[in-house]
């Protein structure tokens, strides 16, 4: 078990304890930890795959750099959610690609969407090149005031189909549909880090 995995285990234990002792506090703390735990999962995975990783974060505009391939990595993490955007039984993982006030589209080379389970212990990784991430198109709905581009990956095929048959179908851009229908092209596709996408 590497240091990242140990940290994940300890945070998961803290989450469980807080949920038992003080659920309201747990909810606030958990929402703040989602991004951090996602990065820990990615760091653990990349280290396990033999990549040399330099953590960045902060003002760098990306979260980490793969030094052996000179690739800037942005990590986005999500639990299953609804957020009132679809009928209440539809859940999805949602990752922001770009805010409306972001000037540059070249801040990262690879975006990793982490689909985190509710225990924080398990995660799936969806790997997008910058070109793939920015292919999602702009969101034109009012509830996305700050978000210009995003990816919604639905919990399962039934949730996806129901979303497309709902009044909210317009939220799902054509490339998001492609992602949902071709998940194996993105799930754990770590070799994209080694490819030249320029």
C-alpha cells in the first residue's frame, strides 16, 4: 500500500466516523474532501502505473504534471448526484471542463474525471485528452451560469435514456452522448498520457 492509498484509507475512516457522530458536519466536510480524495486516487493510480508525477495545484492551472511525458493533468472528481438538473431519480457523475470566465483552453493536456463511490475507497477513472474534453460543446441552460463546458456521465444506461427522454435532454450535448455511449474509449485509458496530441 503506497502513501496515497494509506491517506485514502484514513480519510475514508474519518468520513465514516463523522457520519456516525455528526451527519450534518459530515456532509460539509465530505463535500470539501471530494476533490482532494480524487487527486489522491489519481496519484496512487499513476504511481502504480510507473509514471513520474509532480504535484502542482494552486495557481498552476492544473493539478499535476507527468514529467516523463511533459503532460499537464487536471483532475475533476464527482460522487453520483442529481443537483435538480434532471428528474430526481436520475443520477450522474458531473465534471466541469471550463468555466465561462476561463480565458485559456490550454491549461491542461489531459483531464481525468474521477467517478468516486460513496465510501471514498473506490474510484473509476475516465481519461480525456484536451481535445476530447473541449469537444463537449457549450452549455446553454440558465442553471449553468458559471459553467461553460461540462461532462455528465450517467449512472447506468437506464438513467441515460431517461435523461434523454426528459425535459432536460437539451443539457446533454452531442459529445456527452458520445461519451456515455462509448465509455470504454475513456475508462482507464492511461495510454492517452503517452500519446502526442499536439
